[in-house]
C-alpha cells in the first residue's frame, strides 16, 4: 500500500491529488487498485511516502501506534469506509462462539440443480403438494450426497444445512412421512420422467437421435415374500443367493436418462426390448427415426425386427457364434483400419489400446469386424477358466456315476444338460456321452472347433442397418454403451441403489426411481463441468464442497444481550471456482440475525 500523486490542469491552474493505492494480482498480471482519494494533502517529502504508506496500512488494519501521528490518523480517517448509522454494540471477544455447524456445499449444489431442472414445477404439475415436493427433494438429495435408508434419513437431513437452504423446519420429520411420500410418488413416476426428459432436452440442447439401452440387476436383503418381482436370476452383482429385480435404462448419447423400467428378477434380456421401446415412446414422444444401440444379449433376430417395426435403426454387438461367418475375413490381414483414439482429458498421458476394424456388407446390413489387442488375453483367460470348471464338474459327475450314486439314465442326461447350459461358452468344444450299458460318462475334445475359437480371440462383430455411417463412427456409437455401464456403477455405488431393503413392490420401484432422479442431478452437474472444460466427477466435487458449511455465530455483548447470526462460512477459492463452473451463486443463504437476553 502506498500513496500516488496525480496532477490535473484546468486552465492556468494545476491541481494535485493523492490516492491511496495497493498492488493486487490479476489474471493479466499485477495491477494497482485505488482504495480512496485523500484529496490535496501535503504528505511531506517524496522520500517519506513509503514510511507514511506503511504506517497508514497498519492503522487501517487496526494497529495502534506507540507514538500517535496526527497526519497518519487524518489519512486513515479519510481512507476508512463510513460506519453504518444506528446504535453500535460492544462485543466481548473472549465469549464469541459457534454452534450448529452443518454441511452445506454438496446439498446446496444439488438444490441448485433441482431448481435448474425445474423439478418443483414438474412435481406440482404431477399433482404433488408443496410438502411432497420438499420431501421428494430431500430424499433425492440424500441419494446424491450421502445415501441412507428412510429410517436414517431424517437424522441425516437434520445434520445438513437443508433446513436453512430450503427454509423448512425438519425437526419433527419422521421416517414414516418418507415412506408415505414413496407411496404418493409411485403413480406419478412416468409423468415426472417424461416432463424431466423434455426439460433436459431443451435446457442442454440434447441429441435425441441416439438411444443407448442396457440392463442390470440389483439384489435384496431378505426373502421379500410380498414382492412378486423379487426372483432369483442371472446376477450381475454376483449374488445368486439373493432375490433380485432387473433394471432397464435408456440414455441419450450425452448420458441423460430417457426412460427406465423395473422387470422381474428372472427376466431374460431379449424379452425386455419390446416393452422398453414402448416405455421410451411414452417418455419421449418420439415415434421412429432414432438409432437404438444394444449389447449382444439383445442381438437376436426377433429383437432387431422389433426395433425396425418401431421405425428405428439398430446398432448391436452380434452374438459370439455369428463371428464364425466371417472367419476368413478375420484371418485375412488386409483392409484393416486403425481407430484413432484420443486419451481422456482426465489422464492426458493415458495410452489407449489399439483397435482395428474392417467393413463387410451382408445384405442390407453393415458388419464391422473389430479386433482389440487387450481383449485377446481376456477372451483366452475367460475361456480357459470356463473350460477348467467344466472339466472339473465333468470329473465329479463321472465319479458319482462310477460309484453308483447316480444311476438313473435320465438323471445323468439332465446333469450333462445342466453342465452344457452352465458352460455354454466352452461345452461346444466337447462331445459328452453317457453309456448306459457300462454306466460311464466320457467326453472328447473337438480340437478343430477349439482352434477356430482361439483364432477369434480378441475379436467382436458389430451390426447395423445404417448404411450412412462411417466404419469408425459405428464403433464409436457402440462404445457409447459404456455410458450406460457407468450409469449403473453410479446408481449402485455413490447413489447406493443396492442392496434393497424395501419389501413392497411399489416402494422398491419408487426407491429405484429416486436413484434415477438423483442420477439426473449428477449428470446435470457433470455436464455443466464438461461444458466449461472441467473434467471431473461428482464424487470429487462433493468431497471438495463438504467443507463449506453453515453455522450460528454467537456474539455476546457486554450489556448482557446476545446476537446470533445464522450464516454460511466464507467460501474458499476452491468453492468459488466450483460455483463459478456450475453457474450458481456462492451465497448459500441470507444471514439471519436474532437477539436474546442470555445464552
């Protein structure tokens, strides 16, 4: 901080003015900032200016000089901002305290995204009351920030600054109110999801010509006797011991959910396509003209016909046996093209694996043959593991039959059939027989078939009815399915959609719906970050924002009164940068002042 003299001529007269300035850092380098104008002072000789500026800086910081300097005091009086009018109070600094500190940053950002998506309006249009809107919001924010069961959710709500941000008293909130809100929300799920998809399409200018569809499963804790959808089936969570439901999810190419559905736990993938296409049309209002991308579990001819019947195009990963039709093309080293892969912005030093592709036309379909270096070892390891397990189980079956523990020929054939079904990937490489006369189980390896399969390690086949797509574009559209996989990971881990403790069917469906709502907020947050060139995850932002809090400042006056100010802490530079990127105000709440006579 120092003094700077300015000179201005008006006619024949020259006027000198002294400014109190300080040096500040800016993105364009150091700049001078004027604190105030001190008028036409005579601060003494120029060589004394630096000392004067330093004493003035100390005076403005509240330091008392050992030897008072009338000149410096006069300058400080000019530089100090005017005090607000009104009666002042004298605070006892030794008794200043804080209380009721609450985490504010993550729930505040979630609330701002809730407002951005106009979810209160959407819920109101669906017929939900103001109280139901508030409960739905806090239940969704719980999923986004720190997932908990409905029984523990009220305590979490009271440990955050949601009451301050929403202006709602949650002191008497009970878990029963949250359970009842699940019941009210259930019949309105489709209407809410439809309106939310329309809002996001307009807000973020989303492309609705690509739909990514995949399924996952999520398991229950308990027997769930009152939920007809809870059944045992193929578990993606590796929990075959638990009942489960299957969740179908459709995203657009930007990762925003378009529709979801909850199926029975034993539902096969290929049987869900027709029903999911109906749900998609109901949610988006689109009738044909899009491209539906699905994985090989829904690549059956019937599924492709269902997609075409709705007026859509398809892009699928073909089932593994279909690669055999291109055995020679896969073996031929000519006409392969490298896919240009750019490292992730989060990891510029990342080394992408090499992927080569080749185009084949089969009737009215385009087939893209793909070969990945890293998949060779993976496919080989999977086949070897399955083969060793098949052989081990065959030896066990052989021993059971040899010892007479299994004598019925029909039962033996059933056991062989179950092994073929369980290890279908490798069972086709063996001829398994049972000789009823000798009571012996034997098997023979088909080396030629096994060698042909080994030659296809690391390869996969993509099929589409779109002739206008370039070879690499077909591959890139298929790879977008990883966004659905990422959505499932987010639903299951940070949003804690699993395990499910609800036992009633409609509450299970609403629980999953709330997780999807939370994922809408998560995608909106990460989309805004990406639009600003910030490649990060919600988990990272949530951790950084957790230190921004709301607290009550207790200011005891010497006259016995106490001033309590409920306000947010000053956001640090990291908080401000996140708020800037997300385009939300750093002011979490307006300060609330209250007076009491004693603490």
